[in-house]
C-alpha cells in the first residue's frame, strides 16, 4: 500500500495495459486501491508491478481477483474475443468497459454481460493518458446504474465521473459526439496549416492567429445549439447563401496552391443542397438537419 493513502480501498482489476490502461491502473494504485493487472503481452505489467500492482497470469485470474473489472483494449472486437474466453468467470462481477466503441457495441456487450450474470457499465474517457487522475480528465458512463453508484468512488480515481443514462449506448454516443467536434476542429486546423505552408508561412507562426480566431468562433456554438434545439434557423449573422457563395474560394485556392480539397468538398456539397432545398436565409445550424438521414 502506498504511503499516506486511505486503507480499505476496494479492489480493482485492469485488463489491457496499453498507454491508457497503464494510466488507469496507475491512477487506481495512486488512490490506494489494491490493483490486479493483466495484459495480452505480459511484459507491460512490469512498471505497474513496480508500483505495487499484482500481476494475473490469465484474464480469468484477473477477473476473479476483484469485484470491479476495468477493461481498456484497442477495440471492442478485441474485448468480445476476450470475453468469449471468460464466459464462466464474469458472474457477479462489474465490467467497466472503457474501450472506444459504438453505441450498438455497448448495447450488445451489456446484453452479453446480463446473460452471463455480470453488471455492465460502458464508458468514454475524455482525456489522453497523461491527463488521467488530473483535474481536467472526465469519464462518461452509462449502463447499470446501481453498479455505477456502488463503484463510483473507485472510478473517481480516474477523473470526474459523468453519468449519461441507463441505455448502455449513451456514453459511447456522447464520447463519439465530443470526438467528432474535436476531429472537426483539428481537420480545419490541419487544412489551415497546409494552406499557409504553401507560401512558406510557418505553422507555429500562423497558430498565433489561428488559435484566438477559433476560440472566438467556438464561443458561437451555444447560439448554434439554441437554433438546433428550437428549429429556428433564420439568422442575421451569416446566411447559408453567403457561405455558399464564398465557399468556392476555398476549393479554388486549395487547387491553385497545390493542396487537396478533399476535406472541404463535402461541405460545399452540403451548402449547395441546403440552398437548393430553400434554406438560403438560414444560418449554419440548418446543416445539422440536413445531416439527419434517419427520420
Ligand atoms: N490513448 C489515447 O489518447 C486515447 C484516449 C481516449 C480513449 N482511447 C481509447 O482507449 C483504448 C486503448 O487505447 P490505448 O491508447 O491504451 O491503446 P494501445 O496503447 O494501443 O493499447 C491497446 C491495448 O489493447 C490490447 N489488445 C489489442 N488487441 C488485443 C486482443 N486481440 N486481445 C487482447 N488485448 C488486445 C493491447 O495488448 P498488447 O498489444 O499490449 O498485448 C493493449 O493492452 C482504445 O479503445 C482507444 O481508442 C485512448
């Protein structure tokens, strides 16, 4: 037990010791929990054993060691493969799956767990490994609410806990929505750097302009959200007609400067479709409606 840590902390097993799983196990150890670890490649247990973790020879041994089993593998296909070897072992355990996946996978895994007598919580980690247990890390959870309340004090070692609902797919859905926002932002940032580089403007120099600009624009997101929730898309800020008229300037300039427009071409197509459908006076919020392909 590490010095100055509370005694009698509940035991937790961590399956999967990649970059993230290692950070999770270290956080549980840091909070004083007895931690059992297992990884497909056993060498990765070494640093955690040095910090006080107990190694398990098999995944089944790790599951047997603790009421709470936290899983963080590369994909949910990997997890399903592993679960197929644990059908006799999981009864009575709470499985917290922090592997990135889809809402449908989370629901299937929850159904599998219920069939095998286990409680299932799906999670979405909103942090990189270096942020785990720090002030800005949080994890979205969904699924078995009673099991979540039981184990929440232990899970709090990883970062803030955020419950999203008893539908096991909700954490993955919101995780992917948050990541979609992030990828959208970084896609634009990369396009901007690629463009200025064609005129030998260093990305580091241009980021001094780019970061405050994006931050200022992002502050408009709550207004977009209001329009989307209310269905009131008319705008006096920046209409789809204005955006559509300006957009060819991007694609032309990308071509002229010798960079690809592949990331931006779909945006032009969406703007064209919106205006064709009679939404010229609406703001960008209208595009969220056009992205909905299921009624
Ligand atoms: N790293 C990050 O910044 C992000 C932050 C948000 C959450 N993601 C998700 O976390 C999952 C794990 O990511 P990771 O960064 O730990 O990934 P790796 O370092 O590549 O570790 C992968 C672990 O998965 C094990 N593994 C792979 N295939 C199998 C398999 N068929 N059976 C059992 N285990 C498997 C691998 O084992 P090994 O290669 O060491 O033997 C690692 O333990 C992921 O969903 C992210 O999207 C991270």
